[in-house]
C-alpha cells in the first residue's frame, strides 16, 4: 500500500527530468497520474502502466487558461477527481 493510494495527481513537465521523476514516484506510491508534457508524456505513461500503475498522457500547454482547464479536465475525465498538482 502506497502513501498516495486513491489520489489523483497532475504533474506538468513530466516528460523528463524532475517532472518525470515525480510522476514515477507518485505512481509507485499509488497515485493515478496525468502526465503532462508537450512531447514525451506517452513515454512516461507507458513506463508507469508497464509497472502496474495508472496514468494518462496530456499534451496541453500550461501557458494558457484553456490549456490548464484541459489538463484538469483530463484528470477528472480519466480518474474522477484531482487532489494533487505538481507544476
């Protein structure tokens, strides 16, 4: 049982670097993760799901209100809620 079981997290810039590491850690701890990145989101999602976690990719930009709304909507649509945001 992980510390984040049942939680839903959005992690922006999660295609590489620190964002990627956050996404992998949160998934290992039981969170369902929206991996947001303009280019590499699906690669991280594939890694999470291969390890038995739950994740979806999102490629919207955080630079506009509309992009932010679509990122939040991706979490709610896929997992029913949103409790954690790492930006």
